[in-house]
């Protein structure tokens, strides 16, 4: 991926978060992702929807869960956008898979 692609992707994430009145703050770890489990750290509890989207805009993983982790197996090396939706709030994060 080019530096321009990364910059545009980061700008889109920042723009979304600045313009979202009801953003959901969360962290992803380990990031870069190692293994098959991705932990989601958030102060919010309850049912959440999780989308993992590749740089082409394709949804490569989708789930609805009460857990604070997901297991998006078989992700190819690259950069992904993770979208979390919970209780009318949403947030975006960047995930790196080496």
C-alpha cells in the first residue's frame, strides 16, 4: 500500500470520528494482530456489531457479540478498518495484520 493510500485512509477515519456526535471509543489489541484473537477494549457493555473492512471497502469479517474479543481467522496481511456499533453509537479503528 502506498503512503498516499494510508494517509487517505487515516484521514477518512479522523474525519468520521470528528463528525460523529455519537462516537464509540475503543482500542484494539494486539495491533498489529498476532494469532487469531483480537481484543476490543471499551467502557461500554452490551451487544455490539463488528465489521472488518479491507482497503477495497469489502467486508471481510462481520459478527454480533457480547464478548470483548473477536476471532477474524484468515485475514491476509494488510490494513483494515474495524467498525464497532453498540447502542446507537459507533466508532472506527485501524487494524494492521503483518
